[in-house]
């Protein structure tokens, strides 16, 4: 399905909203919108960092996704004198939580509230792009040799995160009158991201840690390539589609660490491979510690299931054929850029 409106025949007139704009991925989406000459609105929460949202052209709106009354007031206030957004890129969500129930509350219920209030305020956009995750499919296609996960496979998420994203997807697909595109990226890395950064920190200290003895195939997508795919979906005006966003090839568990080691110039690194039960014990301890400190940890029982998964290959043929998507940053080039950024920003 293709959409064309009078307003967006000139891209410089396009008005977009990026939710989760203060986050790692959201901030890059905002930057690309500005580079294209769009009128860019950044959806943020009260108290959100604006470190990477300093461009004076950015317009801000607070969005309280889990408070319908407040969200209605926020969107109704915007509607007065502004009309509606041509496109909303919904990147808001959580990837780690203290309370496992927060995944569903934020990722699913927040999305449901957002769409229902947009509709009530007559603000449904011409396009709605949702950032989901490859995790919605869970550990399927794990018989060797591994085959790519395809859109014809049945999603069977085994994590609270994946289940919450799938619930949001299903709600979006069933929402009447919504022209949606769902992006399902694999592991996203790049500048400003802190989880993969921990690997670089460890290797910088001459230690690399991996788990599981069964072969694992990992896939990656550099943040700028993910952003590129999102704007291709806008340019091509596709609707009612879901796409995997990934490099077309997979890597073994040592590839990323070897690239990092090379870029850091570390001659000697101790590579430790532990059984999965060690990771499970560490994850459980980290989860208990998180509850005591009140701070969500990168390692938890949900993350353990993600790291345990052996096959992360996915079929990228549809996005390549339908959107003309091709990556600019294979893992080696992307690693070079993030290490350069870490050093420049004095993270390392």
C-alpha cells in the first residue's frame, strides 16, 4: 500500500514526531530528520536528558504514555494551532526494568494508550513507524545448520521484553485506519550506547567474556543503518509491513570482540568462555542486587535468555527488495567508528 499526500510532496514541509528522542536510537532519528529539513518534534519525558538534543531547531513535547489523562492534555495542547504530525516514529520503550511487569506496562500499554489518545485527539498520523525487536520471535530455528528467521515463522518470545514488543505489534496491526510500518532490528550498536560499550571496557582491560559452548550466530545493525531503514520506509511510503533490520550476514561470538581488540590495539586479551549456568547464576545475582540498589542492571534473567539464544540470523531480503536497503556499516567499519567515538568522548 502506498500513500501520497499534498503535504509531503515537499519533504521540507514534513512534520515528524520522534518518541523516545532522548534515548540512544531516538537521538539519531532526530538528527537525521533535521538533516533532511523536516520539522522535528522530540517526544520526551519530564526529566529526560537532552544531552544529544541540543539543536535549536528541535521542538519538544512531553509525553506521559502511562497516564492517559495527562497524555490527553499534552496531545490536545499540541493540536491547538499545530494540526497533526505527518509521521510518528515510536522509539520510546524500555529494554531493562527492575520489575519485569514494567516491560508490558511501558512497551505495550504505553503504545496502546498513545494510539488511542492520538485517535481521540484526531491526531493519527499518515504514517506510524514502530521500533520493535527481533526478540519477538524468540529462540526458534535453532536446529543446525541455522537458518534465518523469516516473517512467515510464528513468533514465540521467551522473554518479558519480547512478549511486550509482540503485544504492541499485535495491537498496532489491529488498529483501524493506521498506516503502520514495524521495524524489527537485531542487536543495535553505535556511539552513545552503553551495553555493548561494556564489552569494549572489558577488552580495554584485557578480558573478554563469552558464554555457551554450542555455536552461536549473532547479527548486528549499526545505529545509522537502522535510522537509514526508517527513513527509507518514509520515503517509499510503505504501509502494513514488518521488516527485519540487520546486516545480512551473521558473526560468531568472537567476531565483535576481535574487531574491538584490533581497534584498541590490545595485543593480549584473555578470552574466557563459561558455561551457560555461570551466566544464569551471575544474572540472578545481578537481579537481586538491582532490587536492593533500585537500579536496573544490564544483566538479569531476561537478558540471560537473550544471551542464551544461539541463532540470531534473520531474513533481510524483504527490506532489501522493497525499500532498497543496503548497509553502509558492516561490523568491522562500525566497530572502528564506535572505538574512535569512545576515545574522543573519553569513555575509554
